[in-house]
């Protein structure tokens, strides 16, 4: 009996893995249809946070050479725009369930990379941007509903998502910096 | 009373092994419950990058895996040291991704097809060129939900 059990045990030890996969969820944009005219409404420059990573893994935020450690704070301030500065994103009043009519930010983050950029750096930059957005969503969830974002139900989550939509767009790739 | 007088040497009795199967079965069931089947043998070196915001992949059945990295040493004679794409159990080229996605999508239920997720397990030292190419191929195959695999840490210490 014990022999058979040992045999099965060893089989399972060899054939299975314990680790669960974790990762950053992203949604890729669909390929634009050439027959459909492109949306010519350009996003206002003040609403875009431009983040570039070059082949030497250096970070350029809004044209400024930036340390990686500062990125999260810069993104946080950019989305929040606490002092309503004219160079930072504008707000737009929309109706959201649970919130009513609120002024939500029109901020967009644009991330660009060279083809020589290291994947690890690219992912770390994405992580910082997602983290800055997640922090703001969590704050508003706590403020409005008194519970952390993770524990909200689906409807409330999507309302909070709309409050801080902040798409992180990946520009159409350019083949530079080989 | 002579019956109770101990005679001869003392012998140590062997431990009873009658409960051994129970214990082993217990361990077996534990492993069956907490582990999942290994789907593929990874043939490339993948050192998953660190991040703090990773979400746990809940439905593994909806996920397809793409591995990108330097081939393992035993394959380097054949495939060289440049990062390669691995789909299922073999090295593939960019052009094969579309077929791979179509094939994976075919295996899902009608209801699950829209929820299909592609998990990208990419070595942290890979250059973005090949990653961008793969992303473009996925867009063409309309597999738009992707997940960049990472290991969750409290603070990123190395890229």
C-alpha cells in the first residue's frame, strides 16, 4: 500500500508545479481599420504625460531626464493636478454611478520605447505607472466607500475605474535605437 | 509467577509501519490539491522581471503562454544565443504566432473565446524589439488581452 502511495506521490511531485502565475494585465489596442477614417481629434498636449525609455534604459518624462524612483510621484501628481495648473491635465464633468456628477481627469499616459530597451526596465516603468494609478483609485475608493479598492464589488470597481480612467497607451512602435 | 520473569536479552521492537500509507496518502492529497500540472518544458532561460502590481492569474485554462528568451545551453548549438520565441514545446518564428493563437482559441468554449488571455513570459534582459514584434503579431491575431508575467515583490530592486 505504502509503496503505491509513494509512487503516486513521486509522480505528482515530478509532474506538477506549485507556483501560481502573477503578472501585469494589459489590453492591446486593436489594429486600426484602414477603411475607417481615423479620429482626427488630437488629445490636448496638456493631458498627455509622455514617458520615453531609450536603448540605454534612460527615462525621459515630458522631455526631462528623470530618475526611475521619481516616476511614480510624477505620475501621481500629473493625474491628480492638485493646484489646477494650466500645464497639467484638465477635468471634465461626467455622470458616474455612485458618484453623481463629478469632474474626472482627462489625463493620458503615453509610453514609448526603443527597440533596444531592456524588457525588465520597460516592465518596471509600466509597473510604476500602473501603481500610481492604482494608488489614486484606492484613495478614492476609501474616501467614497470606506473600503480598499480590492474589496469593492464589480459595479463599484468600474465606477472607480472611470473616475481615474487614465489610459496608459503604448504608441505605435517606431523602429529606432537598434 | 515464573512466567513473568524476564529471561534473555531485551529486544527493541520495530516501529509499526501500518499507518505509513495513511501518512503518505495525506501528503499525496496535499500535493494534488495545491499544485497544477506542468504544461510545457521551458526551453529558454526566463528570468521573470520584478514588479509590485502583479495580479494573480486565476483561470489558467483561459491562458496561453508565450516564452521569449535565450535558448538553454543544450539548445544553443542548434539555435544560437539570440532570444527565441517558444510556443508550446518548440521554437517558433514570429509568423507562427497567428496560427498558434488561432489553434489555442479553437480549444476554448465559445463563451470563453472572448476571455482568452495570452501570458508573456519574457526574460528581463530581452530587448524590446522582439517583444514589440510579438505584440504586433498578437494585435494582428486579435488576441488583445495580455499579461506580462512578473514576480511580485514589495519593492523593485533590480530590473
